């Protein structure tokens, strides 16, 4: 391969890895906030956070006939 192709591949790899790290951080942060919100405001007695999310999804589907 030529030097230009090698350089472009290194740039591509660095950009992709940087994007993946940022994406993971943002998505992870969002999930923490979402879980805390569900836990604080939407969870019913005895429900886990995951059970509350599933219940809410079901209610939305039923309400809007999805």
C-alpha cells in the first residue's frame, strides 16, 4: 500500500475509535439519567426499573395502538 493509503487508514481508525468512545460515554450517561428518572418518578411499589420500563412501553403501545 502507498503511504497515503496507510495514513488515511490510520486517520480513519483514530476517528472511528474516538467516535465510539464518545458514543459510549453519551449513551451510558443517558441510560443512568433515564434509570434514575424512572426510579424516582415512574416506578410503582415493588417494581424494578426494568419492569417499570416494560410496563410503560406496553401502556404507550396500547394507548396509541402501535
